[in-house]
C-alpha cells in the first residue's frame, strides 16, 4: 500500500481511509479470534471508566491507553464501520480480511491459544 502511494503519481497531499474488506464489531472480532485460537475469546463491553481501570496495570503511557479506549469506543459506536475501496484501487489486489491476517500471522494470537 505504502509503496503504491510513494512510487505513484497524484498522491501529494492526499488522505486515504484504509480499511479491510469488511467492518467488524468487537464481538465479531472475538469470534474470529476464538476460531483461530481454539478457545473462547469474549468481548465484554465496558464503560469508559471500566476501560481505563482495566488497563491501568498494563504499564502503558497515558496517551497509549487513551488511544486504546477511544478506538474501542469508536468501534462500539459504529464510527469506524465504513469500509473503503482504497486498498484495491491503489494496489490492484483485495484488502486483507481479519481472518486472512490471523491465518498469515499466527504469532499475533499465540498468547490466546489453549
């Protein structure tokens, strides 16, 4: 994707929405993770306060935790449910699905395996 933009013409100053081929809810993401990990992974909705509290022991910087929480909130409210055609338009091949990503990178969920 980056190579297409960096080496192609007409991208100066352009902004692109880059997505996969489908929008997933956090519950759907947990279902996919369950399928690949071989054990049940669940999504439990949290209030903003619960989300910050549950991540307080991660040792992450405040800005990083705020990024996680605001991203989860945006997914939960549907703000990130738009699917773009940017990847296939710029690269000539389909965007990778979450399932395809999990299949290609099993180390990304190794800690979830039963």
